[in-house]
C-alpha cells in the first residue's frame, strides 16, 4: 500500500522499468508516446492508479488532496473505460505489469502481491454465490483470458495458463496451472 510520496516514487520507478525497458532511445520513446502504443497507454493507466492510491491513503482530510484525488480518479476511470481496465486502488502491491489491452476486471477487495503479470482479458473476483474474493501471492503470472473466482488462495510464483478458470486454492508455489477448471500441468 502506498502511504508516502517516497513509496509512490519507488513503486512508479519499479513499474516504469517493466513498461519502458524496450525503449532504447529518447526518440523512440517520443514516437511510442505520439503514436499511442498500447504499452504507453497501459503505463498511463497504471501511473494514474498509483497516484490515486497515494492520494487516497495519505489524504488525512486535506481538501486539496481530496480535490486532486477526484481529478486523478476521473482521469483514471476515463482512460480505463477506453482501455477496458477496471482496477481499484490498493488491490495490487508494487510491480503490476499489464501486457495487453483487454477487458481486465479486478474486484476491489482482492489482495494481490508483488510483481503480478497480467496478459489481458482477465477477471479476478467473487463467484457470485458469496462475497469471498481471491488472494494472490507474489510473482503470479496470469495468462490471457484467465479467471480466478471465489475464496481462492494462490501461492507465490504460480503461472496460470491462458483461458484457465481457477476455482480452488493453489497452495504449491512455482507451479503451472491450466484448463477449465484449472489443473496442475507442471
């Protein structure tokens, strides 16, 4: 959870490396920004998400921070609607990396650890039968179209394959799961 400005700077620096490691020159960075490449647009969303987290957690009743929070939330929501991403503040720990634009919906009560990698078109939330939501560990890689629903715990370093549906807890760290319902494949 981002509480201070130094936490915000550290988190943004870590995540910016994920998105811009493939920029080799300043000229290319300008080109990708000008042409609205998908990774640049996703980075803008993640940056706004982290700023909203900082303003929400460090507000303390400050009217200027409240106004700034509303401003950044509006920008984040408008960009998220355009990209198809719906993530609430304080869900992800540092190191969030979204690889593709696609419908990504995360329940606001989920807790997801550090260095989560999402490939797009994913849903992480409750099962509809109860309000219990998933908890994911650190270094989890979620494939394209995967769904994680219900009161599920996912261990550290787990890889969830494309279009997998996880409905039961995964307690074995550094394992690979795929299929409907998800089964261990490696």
